[in-house]
């Protein structure tokens, strides 16, 4: 938790910006579920003071999206997974459509 918040603060300083429009947790498939929830809670903590305006997941599976939704106090704004006319995760895409999540 503390390490995640410190990394977000460090990124803001390095980029010389006051806030991040959307912060995505990337490569969720390599993160154990317990760590995923801890990182999500840390990401939520920096939305409270406006340093981050919205949150999302990248390369997420439906099970992970559901897991985060169960504990999220800040809703998932976007799912960013591989998407092309020829290749995309139809299950994640369908879940996003059914649950009004932006998919890109």
C-alpha cells in the first residue's frame, strides 16, 4: 500500500503535474489477488485528495474485474485490454458492455 502511494507521488513529481486523469493498474494477470486488492486500495487513497481523478485496470480478466468491484469504493472507470478487429477478449468485452465499463 505505502509503496504504491509513494510511486504515484513520485510519478507526479517527476512529471511535474498536479494530478493524473486516469491511473491504470497494468498487467493484472501477474499480480496475486491479495496484492491486486492492496494496490487498488492504495490507488483509491490518492483519488480522495484529487491527485488521481479516475482508476482502471489493464490486461484484466473478468474474475479480477469482479474481485476489484467487490471492494471498490472508487468505481472502475476503464478497462484497457488488447483490442483490435481481429483479436480481443470477448468475455471481458461482453462483461464491460453489460456493466457499463469503458473498454479500450
